[in-house]
């Protein structure tokens, strides 16, 4: 009995120590507001800004971190390099992820990711973030994700992990990606449920985590039952070089033109390649079919991209033509308005000129009539003065005659008046 009591006490102490060693967090989510969950890793981007990795790395729950590297064909996170270097410096396993966009070619997006994420700097398998399909059909989305995954597998030598939500995977990605390791986002206390026989490796259960050394909310995730860090370490999931190239070499040999067979086949028997087994033939056919589909997908995507580009160029040309026609109409309208305005101004100017000429004529006629009146009055006054002078001369002559007559008759004449006797 005593031994059982001591054993129970020791077991309780061990459990308490184990729980104390793991930092637990209350998830800030509507469905799991009061749920206490243990996390295994985080993912960060430029949203978290500058991180104190010395402090963050002390969190024993954090076994790994995925860092956003690129998005689309041109964007590279400005915090990617410093986050990768400082996280590794303080002992955290790091991986890189790319946010897949629909607005640019997949090969250009992969080149952007490859240039930013060096092979020797990756601890975890690359992660493809698939959240949008703007303008893509479900088949175009699957083809694009498959092409990016194939390019990652070929360059980094491992199968990438795909990040998405449960509903997005079930409705759009489906069975084609069920064999890939999956990183599923579902902010709830209930684990995600996947269809098509798929099984998730990581579950992002909260986007409102609080971690020491990080000033902003951070995404928290945990491993599925039976999964661990080994499932996402690139060194444990690397495809061997011989396995990657064996089938491609077999395909190349199969596509080469066969040599001419000598009549004496026994002489050349030793140099002929050994016959392939049924399993090898099956693998070769499977590889050929995969390559054919990949090539068809690439050609279809490239063709669709070219058609889309041609449509956009045609739309731009039509838009430019409409703008030019509109501009020409506006210029023509302005020219017509300017011509009308000019005609109005000319009409006004002619009217003013005519008014000025009429005023000048009126003024000239007025001055002419006044001069005529002046000449008439002057001539009238001249005639009057002439008549008066003649009258005076006549009166003086009469007076002189009267004086002479008076002298002759002896009468006295008053010189001051001609009428006075």
C-alpha cells in the first residue's frame, strides 16, 4: 500500500514537471477562447516585424519556424533574410514558404523563390502557401500547384508541403495532392477533417498566439498524432539523387534511336543492356505518363498565359483606340467651338467697324451742315451790311443833293439831320 502511494506521488510530480516544462497558451479564438493548447511551431512574415529571436528561441515548445520568403513573381519579404539567420543562430529549425499568386507565371514565381531560398540554408521542406484562385478554374489551380511542387521537388530534392485550409483542400485540391504532407489552417479547438483519404501533418489552430520576443500576434501550429519534426526535416525527406535521375535516364535511353542489330547477335550480346523487369517497365511508363502530363500542363498553362496576354493587349489596344477617338472628337469639338467663337468675334468686329463708320459719316454730315449754315449766315450778314452801306450811301447822296438844293434856294439847312429844314 505504501509503495503504491509513493508511486502515485512520484507520478504526479513527474506530470507536473512535464507540464511546467512546456509553455501553454490560451488561444484567442471564438471557438477555443477557453481552450489551453500546446504548440509545436510557428510561422512568421513581415507582419511580425522585428523579432527578438534570442528571447523567442527560449520557448521550448517551438521546435521549428516557417518564414515567409516570397510572393508571386517579384515580391521578397524584407524580413526573410534576417529572420532566417537569427532563428538558426539561436538553434531554431527553419523553413521557407512561398505565397502562390494567380497573376504571374508559375515558373517565374519559382525562380523568385529559388533565388531567395538557398538550398544549404533550409532545415525544413519548402512550403507552398495556396489560399487564392482569382481568375483560375479548379483545374488551372491544381495544374499550377502541381507544376510548382514538381519544380521544388526537382531543385530541392524533396517533396514540398502544402499549406491551405480544410475547405480549400477538400473542394479544390482534392485527391491529386492527398499524398503530399499537408499544413492545414483551422482556427478551432476541433482538428481539421480532410477528404480524399488525405491526412494532415501540421494543424495551424490559432492566428492570435502571443510569444515572448514577438510584439504582434503569431500563428501557432502543432503536429498530428504520429507525426514529428522528422516528417518535415529536409534531410529526412530528401529524395536520393540516384532515385531522382534513374527514371529520367531510363526515359532518355528509351527515347534514343535503337542501334542497328548485327546479324550475328552473339557477338554483341555482351554489350546489349539487360532487359527491364516488369516492375521497371511499369515505373518507366508511370514516369513517362507523369512527364507527359507535366509537359501538357506546362504547355497548357503557357498557352493560356499567352492567350490571356493577347486578350489583355487587345483590350489595351481597343481602349487606347477608343481614347484616341475620344480625344480626336474632343479636339474636333474644341476646333469647331473655336471657329464659331472666331466667327462671332469677326461679326462683332465688323459690327463695331460699321458702327464706327456710321458714326464718322454722321459726324462728317453734321460738320458739313454746320459749315453750310455758317457760310449762309456770313453771306447773309455780308449782304445786309452791303445793303445798309448802299442805303447809307444813298441817304448821304440824297442829303448832299438836299444841301445843294438848299444852297441854291437860300434855305438854312441843319447838317445834323437830313430831315430837318
